[in-house]
C-alpha cells in the first residue's frame, strides 16, 4: 500500500462527503411557499445554510490537515489504514449529523440533542485525527518520511490534540443552548479556514 | 501541500457536483402522467432539462478554467487553499440553486427570486474565481511557476474578472424577467463551451 | 491542459454516474410488502435490476473505450475538451434515463417512450464518443501521441462509429416493443463486456 | 490500459459507494419524534447505524484488499477489466442491500429475506474478488509484476477464497435468525478491520 493511493482514496471519500452536503439543502415545496412566498420559505431555512457553510468549511480544513499529516508518512501499516478508515467514517457521517442539526435546531423538542450530536460528530472526527497522528508520530515514528526529534513529534501531536478541546466544550454546552454549540462550531470553522487562523489549521506548524 | 493534490481534490468535488445535477431530473410520477401521458409530463418539465444543460456546461467550463489557473501555481499558500475552498463551495451549491430555479421558473410566485438566486450563485462562483486569480497573479506572484510581467498578470486577471459582468447583469435583470436571466446564463454557457468561444474561456489567452 | 487531468476528471464523473445508478434501486415500502411480502415486492421490481445491470455494464464499457481513446492523445485542444464534456454529459444523464425506463417499462402508458428515451440516451452517448474519436483521428491527427496512417485512423473511427448502429435500431424498435429495445441494449452490454466480445469493445483493435 | 487508471477508477467507484451509505441514515421526521422525542426515534433506528458501520468497514477492507491485489498486476487484460467491473458492481449495490436490511431487520415480515440479501450481496462481492484473484494468479500469471511460484500463487488465491466461506454460512443462517446473519457480517468487518485481524485482511500475507 502506498501513501499515494491512501491519499487518493481519502480525497475521494472527503470530496464526495463534502459535496453530498448540498443534498441537505432542500427546495421549498409549493405548499411551503403558498402563503408567505419563496423568500420567506428560504429565510426560515437559515439553519440549513448555516449548517452547510460550517460543515463545508470544517471538512475542507480536515482535508488540508489530513494531507499535511499523510505527507509525513513514508508507507502506511495496517493500523494506519484502520485509523484512517475510522477518520473517513467520521467524515462520511457528517452529511447526516449536519442534516439532523439543521432540521431540529429550531424545534423545541430535540434541539439540544441534535446540536450535541452535530458537535459530537465533529469531536469524534477530531479524536480520530488525533489518534491517527498519535500512531504516526509517537507509536511508529520509523515510518515517517523524515526523522523528527521526539520533542518535535510530541509538539505536532499535542497541537493536533488541542483541536479536540473546543469541540468537547461545544458538545457539553448543548445542554445549555443548542445555538451556543452551533455558534462555537461555526466560529471554529471560520477561524481555522480564514488565512488569519492558518497557524492553527496547520498542525505541522 | 502540492498543487497536484489541490487539483485532485478540486477535480473530485467538481466531478461530484456536476454529476449530482442529474438527481434534479425527476422521473414523473404515475399521478402526473395519468391524464396527459408521459410525453406531456416530460415536456412540461423543460426548465429542468434547460437548467441541467446550462449548469453542466457552466461547471465544465469552470473546471477547465480552474485547471488552467492552478497549473500556473508552483505551490499553494494557505490563502489560496482558502480561496479555492470558497470556489469549491460556490460550485457545490449549484445543484441546489439549479433545482430551485427549475422548480420555480414557471411559477407565478417566486420565479423572479429563484432566477436571481440561480444567476447570483453563478455570479458568486465567478467572483470566487476572480478572487483566486487576483491573489495568485497580483498578491503572491512569486508563487507562480513562471515569471510573468505585471502587465501580463493584470491582463489575465482582468480577463477572468470580466466573466463576472454578464452574471451581474443577468442577476439584475431577474427583476424584469426570470426567463431573460436564465437565457443569458444559458447563452454564456454555450458561448464559452463551444470551440468558437474558446478564447473567452481560456483566461490564459 | 494535460491528458492526465482530462482523464482524472472524466474518471471522476464516470465513477460517480455509475455509482449513482444504485440510488434508483428503491427499498420497497411497508405498504408494498404488506399483502404479498417482501419477496413478491422485490420480484415485481425486476425492470429496476435489469436496468441497473445494463447501465452499469454499458458505462463500464464506455469507460474502457474512453481510456483507450484518450491515451492516443498527446494534448487536448478546446474542441476535444468540449466534445469530451458533451460525452460526460451524455453519461451523467444515464441515471435519469435508466430510472425512467425502469419505472415505465411495465406501464401500459409511456412504456414505448421510456424505452426509446433509454436507448436514445445510449445512442447519443455513442454519437458523442464517435464525434470525439472523429475529431481526434481525422480532424486533428497531429495531436495524437503516435503517428498513425490515414487508413488506420479511418479504421478506428469506423469501428467506433459502428457502435452507433445497434442503438439506433434499438431506439427505432421502441415503437414495436419496449421489451425488444431494452433486450437489445442489455445484449449489447453483455456482448461487449464479456471477454468474448472484447474485440468489439476495444476500438484500438 | 494501465493498472494506474484501473486503480483510479476503482478507487472512485469504491469511494462514492462507501460515502453514499450515509444517505441511508435518515433524519427522523417530526411525526416520528412527536410522542417519544428525538432520542427515542434515533434509538429505534439502531439497525441503520449497525448496518452503516458494518458496510463501511467491509467496503474499506475490500478497498485495501483490492489495492493489494491490483498492485501485483503489470497490465490488465480484457478479462481482468471485466472481472473488476463485476466486483465494482457488487460493491456499488451495497448501499441498496444495506438499506434493505436496515429497513426490514426488525419487521416480522421480510426480515429473513432482507438479511439473506444483505449477506448474499457480501458473498457475491467475496466471490467476485476471488474470481479476480484466480484469473490473475492462476490463469494469467505472466501478467503479474513479479514472478511467484505456483505454490505461492495458490496460497494467495486460497486465502482470498476462504473469505467466501463465512459469508456463505451467514447467508444460510438467515433462515434461522436474521440477527445472527447480521452479527456474523459485523463480526467479520470488525475482525478484518482491527489491526489484530490484519493478517486475514491482507491476502498477500
């Protein structure tokens, strides 16, 4: 197994998952637009657009980080293939959790749980990415393309692990307010995606 | 991050988005064909086919232009990754805006707004592409593969920027007639796609 | 534009289109299985499976032929990009025409038209492929990777053009019987796909 | 035809199929959550999540095995392209069989058949993979990249063939209990995916 094909397959899954997000943006039915018009029906759907933007940027960032991480690798072993598959699974599930959150964010019933699942799915994704990095940097460092000092490898791993913390906080805060949870996830996406936060999105520093 | 993987991921997203357009072409239900037959039910759906053709050609053209633009690059920086992600997002959204326009084009209620959103999404896509080109050509020219004179770089940027103008006009004209808006978008797709308009679709000249 | 990226993008579109075919295979609803059970509900759906098999094999064959054709090319010009985009569009539309045919094949109303559209879509695909081959082999032979005699180029083009004929016959026969039309399309898929028909599926001879 | 493009296309189909699995995870409707809440509605859907996890891991494993097998090849012939196309078809069908199983697993009517079809589809996939391996290793060994002894080639083939047996048993046991069938498929996915079962998932030994 070469890293080239590992990257190609991962790129494929991530590209499909990020593009499938659009299927969550439904066209309002004629029944929905009958009384208040199309503009109102679209406007009422704002959680759908917010969810699309947040998830699209987040998957885009994880794609960049994934590439930076895999490039360090000379050759994957079975554990890396497995951890990478778990990471891809956590990404492939995002169109579902995004749709769930967008559907229930404004409902009095289920809004806390839906926001917790949305943020929780991103937390799992961040954990999978940290586990992949940990295995590559600390468990099997002899498979890296270049030799890195233990200190440097630890530093890269801790930096990728710190990405877990804000999602854990966001998930916990779903008990208080689903809007706060989603706002944190959106803010993280914008912070990491915008060039100003580029240091944070590049775990290689 | 290499331009090769940037291209591969962008190709993936664009290929999925262009192929997902077909999901908008629904098979008529038996209820729809009961009274006037299948031919009539299909015929009534003409905005769906027109929308499919226009969006497919338009995404195909942006794919060609994207490739020409990225090939000029030696190595992307974070701002280019971010601007490219915005461009991909504006492309990934097109199956939705295409479906919205096709659904509401013939409705008395919402047809102006739906056409404006359709054309407006293409306008945003053209703006993202121009912003990507501007950054590559005018802000970070030292990352280009070959050295180009300032005059040449400005010329390429302005040419890609002029692609914005017809979409801005088409969007504005949605107030007058949604059909005019869509007709302009279709005409642009055909003009740029057909070999006769190839000069225009190749911002590298 | 390199042939490598032309192939990569074409591969992407074809891979998505061939895999989207599965979305046409619906899971029977509980209402459908209530009276006669799941086995009966699945059995009644046989046109859906026949359509899936036929379209999957046909797209698989066109993918092989497309690769053989593009490999002959040194570098695409704008006309080739355009003709290739038309070919990809004719492939991307197949999940729709497949679903249409499968839905209406057993209906007394619309079955002839649905079969004609199914076969007609494959005819258009074969015509697009022949047009691409014609341009590459007869209009711009200086862009081929290796020099081929006019006789050889004509032979390859005519061989790819003969693929059009059976689809034209199948489409015309939809007036007589939709089952005959679909049976011809299925037979062609099996004939070209099975190793025994490999001479026919490889226009490079 | 090069193995590189065979791999690229296969990667594309497998990546789309594995990601389409998420479309089976539906968001509960407001009607479903009205009386017992969202948590209950999600919980009742557990077969959907179990099916997603099992199919995702299984497709991930077949992707790894496919890559290992194709890498042995110097150049594919038409029979390999055909057998590979059959394998891809058996993978592309899994989002359907997965959804069928998840929908009917808890229904008194159809649960045995749905589980048999789910396991049977995986059996067909394992058979297609064994047939591809047989052709490459035993029928056309001169197309392999490296020369391998007959004994070694037989050993690799038999190892890949033994993957068929547990799926045959699982399919047969659907007569007794659909839960046992699905549990076997899930256990196989976990066994092969986890690093501890890596010997089994790597037919190259």
